[in-house]
C-alpha cells in the first residue's frame, strides 16, 4: 500500500491554525456573549479544531473511501447517542 507523503509545511500550517484556534478559545472564554452563544461559540471552535486534527494529523484527508465511510458512520452514531441522552 502506498502512503501519501505530506509536506512539513502542511503540518506547520495546521499547527499554526490550531494555535490560533486555541487563542480564539481563550479570547472567547473571557467574552460574555448574549443568550447562550458562549456554548455555541466554544463548540464551534472545538469542532473546527477537532476536524483539523482528524483530517491532517490522523491522515483521514488522504485515506481511502472506506475510512471516510467509517468516519461518517461513527459521527452519525455519535449524533444518535447524543440525541438519545
């Protein structure tokens, strides 16, 4: 099986994106958003950062369609579990 070679530049870029996301998380923690937007903002930032980690550091972006199907079904199942709780 041939593996995709990811340039170091991509890893550095994703690392910097995650650092900006962390700084954004810290900034949002000190803000008082109206209504219940604090939770929505925090979850949006966390989901975005988790997506970058899964796609690039776990190499899902360069994987086969089977991995994408497994990932999608796992997220769908997790959504069902959250909905049932």
